[in-house]
C-alpha cells in the first residue's frame, strides 16, 4: 500500500496481496475445526463457518481454535451450540450412571436408562469427530493429543485403580494400561480414532468402511478386552460420521420441522424402551462385547450393529434438534465436560462400593428423582472453571519439558 494519491485521471493499480509466509504450509482443513476426553472425551468455529472462508494464517487460526475446542481450551470464538450439546450430553451420562442400580427394580428407570444409553455417547463421539476434522500428524497436534488424551488416560487409569483398591476393599486390583477400567475407555478410543483421522480423510467411502469394521467386530470375540478394542471399533462409525459432517448439517437438524418431529420420535423411543426393558439385554448399548459374548448367535451382531446405529443416530438428531444455539448459563460449562466425565466416575463407582443404593427410599419415585437431580448437580459442579483450574495439571498439562524444541521455531526466530 502507498500513501501517494494518484493524479486526477490516473488509474490506481492495486498491489498484490501479500500472503502469509507459512500459508503454503497450512494443511487443507476439512472445516474450521472435540473427545474424549473425555471420552472422555472435545473452541468451535463460528456457526456457519466453512473451510473455504479461511485461507493462509486465517485457516491456521481456525484450525488452532478447533483443536483447542477438543481439549477445552480457548473461549473467545467458541460456538455456543456445541458447548451446550457437550454439557447436556455429559449430564445425561452422569444421570445414566445414577440410574443403573435403579433399573432392576423400576421399569421406568430401565426405560430411561435404555433410551439415554442409545444416544448419549454417540452424540458425544459425533461431536468429538466433528472437531477432529483438521487433525493431522503435525507436531503441535500430536503434542496436544499426548498431553490432552494420553496423559490423562495414564493418570486416571492409575487413580481409578487405587480408588478401587481403597473404596472397594480390593487391594489386589491390578494397575494395567491395557485394560481400561470404567470410564477411561473413551480416552483410549479417542486417541486411536484421532490417530486414524488422516486415513478417514482419504478413503472414498469412510462411513461404509467404518460400519463394515464395526460389523466384523460385533461377531469377533477373539478381539479380547485389551484397550477395550470392541468399543473402539463398534463406536467407530459415529466418530467417522462426525468427521464428515459440516456446519450446514447441524443447521439442518435445528430447523423447526425437525424439532417438531423430534418430540413424537423421542416419545416413541421411550415407549419402545419401556416395552423392551424386561426383554432386552442392555449390554448391547455398551458396545463392549461381541454377539457371542452376549449369548446371542453370531449373525445377530451385524443385525444389531445396523439397527442400533440407525436408532442411535435418529435419537442423536432429536437431541441436537433441541440443543439451544444461544449462550445460556451452562454454555461455559461445555469446555469442562471431560473434567466432569472423568471426575464423576469416582462418585458413581463409590456409591456402589459404599452401599448408597441399599437404602429402600432411594428406590421410591421421590428417591429416584433425587438421585437424578443429584447426579446432574454433581457433574455440573465438576465442569465449572474452579474445578478445571484445580485439575488442569492432570487434564491439560503443558509438559513442554517432555518435547524437543521445534526446529521451525528457531528458524523463524532467526529471520
């Protein structure tokens, strides 16, 4: 740009726009883009933003914000819809865990349990996939994957093991990083899913391929329990689906006709769950076992894989349709859902170890309502900024000491 003013009648020739020095090195983002997490679990692009809207350093910043979204960092550019969805999903996770001991004596609790378990983790995983679209094997993203997923997995797996030894009077409970205990499976899954993201971005039919893998896993008991690979593979289609979604897809499910249709569909799902509760093995919703391990013939694995993927996806659409898109009092809590997910596990398991559900009044309608409210309140508190500050050392450690300096940083400093 020049300060000189052209003489009258002269035509100003625009100077070419100077591109950022590293624009040619910016990876092609699949979107302005959670987690586990956990699981675990996941700042989002501005609503309606598209990958074509950013280029050069703008694209780099958009991808960086999306990576921060997956690990709870950043705040200025977060999309309220996704933070709201993550918060509401994690509340349903906690409530589902609180209903588990109640469902054997209450058909209503069992129906709620089955309905929520059909979609709460799929919704969380789809969001995690959506915000993993820009993940590649770049140095800074690998570092965030290690510090934001792998390190929390190791710390919480050890912490859960010691907790079980103490709270359940089980001093021989092993500490094994190959056997995720309780909630930590989501961190293992998120780590593996994210590492495979570049592969899903280059294959021609990612979702059919992911469904094929899930189907094969559903009748392969030989996979075993190491790293909870059954869950990793059977939940994989939801993550791959999230990778392939765009902002317009989320805008579509939030249209008024979809919201209206979501109400009778959800009511129908709840009625079906009430009928199915005494007839169906709820373990199908966990996706942690093959068909044979659930006492069913092998062919039921593929049938249930497709049936549950379809029903879960339908309920996820109903859930997203009613998630508010504006900022609410709980929007800020969406950045702390992985904290709530992992921390509430100590109370969820402790309530069983300490016999809290042995009291008769808890199994009355008023007791069940109180347990539900208590579970939602506790996980809400665990997502708050003060709790995040206390446990950030375990959930989002910087660990700059553990990584070699980036040679590119030194080269840029010498310019």
